[in-house]
């Protein structure tokens, strides 16, 4: 008779849909029962998506049924672990939105918004329902990068309807103010606006809402982290030491609100000469990866200084959709897969306690 270890070894060949890792390393295999009547496998998925669960169930049954000595296979899927009881005064989730990911940076000028836009598009290209909220109230640029100009409409109950572009649902303050209008607001006005953008928007059903945070760790960032339970944060940096000093503050901010850091992305990592192909590390080398290792968080990847990234964003069609076969488009999709993997491997938790 086949043993449980043999079955477990076979299940290590079953990949989680969309990832290179197997379902065993994801912790999905809860139990294996071997009896005279056949094999019963109990799976505990980390996702609520029925199509993914059914795909895994079918792959598991097929893999085990072809093993010698296995006459029948029964695959039981148990419900994903329920979130723990929400702590008093903890932020409440947004109805219809499964995961909320904040893209942050400790300082400005590191390309955070460019990364947020392309990462959101890459998540959508992988089959997810994605929204993108430009929460950088002082320098909203997402609307420009996506070629959006029209003003959003409202529903009958006065909720804002986000615009749709390249498969994303998008909202930005840049859609409500003129390009030359300076946003000179105090903290209470920022809090009111961001609360409305989070709570009074008809986002619909989304797998991921990506938030493009303002740089730094001020009122806007604290408002968002106190308003909604974040699935996690992604920190964008450049290699030089002055930028890495600010990464520490961003990491600390997420730690203080009990939101996991899903990873660090190093932007402007190097430049490749278009003439000779020589690689030049203009801002140093490997700083983002060292910082990720120091804090024990994943390093999601590096993005070089590539003219096409800037050029496509300037035309309102980011590189992931403008040039999907470009090496950097593929790099963004790889980083998006790593983000999905980080989310999938984390158990569902209650909303964090804000101190």
C-alpha cells in the first residue's frame, strides 16, 4: 500500500497556479489519510477563489490517482482559516476588496509611482481584479501616467465611480484638480480626502487594491494605515545610502501598525549604455537587497534606469502594457508573482491594532 510520505512527495510536484512553488511548501496539505478504500487528502487553501481551488483539487486528484496501488482519491477542501476577532478600534476592511497593498518610499524621487502603476498593471495581467488609488495627494501622477483626463462620475448614492484603464479601476486627486494647481492642505483636509477615497468609492469586487502612498511617514500615511487593514507594504528605494536611511523609517512605519512588509524593490539600480552595453551603477550597488536582508523581508527585484519606462509613462501607457515583451515588463510581472506568493503564504489575520 502507498504511504503518506510517498503521497506527500508526489504532491510536492503539484504547483500552486501561477507560481513556481508547490502546494506543500505553501502549507496547503493539511492531512493525508490512507485506507483500504482509497486515499483522502485534506487541503486548506489560502485563497477564497473557487477557480483556483478547483484547479488545485483536480491537479491533486490526478497526481495521486496515477500512483501505483491507489484505487480511489477523495480531495476534501476545508475553509480557509477565519480571521481572529478584530481588536477594538482596529481598522475595518473595505467591502468587496480582498487585499490592500501599500506602495511606499521613505523619500521622494525614487520612482515609487512608476513602480506602483506598473506593478498594479502586472497584477492585473496575471488575472487579478485590481484597483489603483493614487494617495499621493501632494504629487498625484497616476492619472497622467495612465493617460486619464476625464472627471469621475458619482452614483445615485453619491459614491465616486473610479475610472477604468488597461483593466484597472483608478482614482486619483489628479482627476479633480488642474495640472497647475498646487495642493496646499493641512492634515485634517488630507485625512478627510483620503477617508472619502477609501470609503466613499464604488470599487466593486477587487482582489487587490494598490495604494500609491506619498513619500515619507506623515499624516497621509498614518491616516491610511489607521483607516484600513493592510495586507502588507512594498517599499521602493534606490541603491544610494541616503535613500536607504529613509527605507528604515518606512519599514518601521509598517512594523508599528502591524502590517507585514511584503518586500523591497530597488529602482534605478543601474544603467546600461545603449551604445556599448556597459553597465554602470550610478547610485551604488545592492543597497536595496542589503536593506531587505537586514530587516528580514523579501527582496522583490531591481529595476534599471531604462528610457522606455520613462517614455511609456509620459505617453500615458506604462511599459507593462505598451511593451509587454520588454525585459522590464517581464521583470514587473515577476515581481508581481512574488508579491502574490508572499500574500498567499501568509495566513489571514485580524486587522492590526493601532497604537
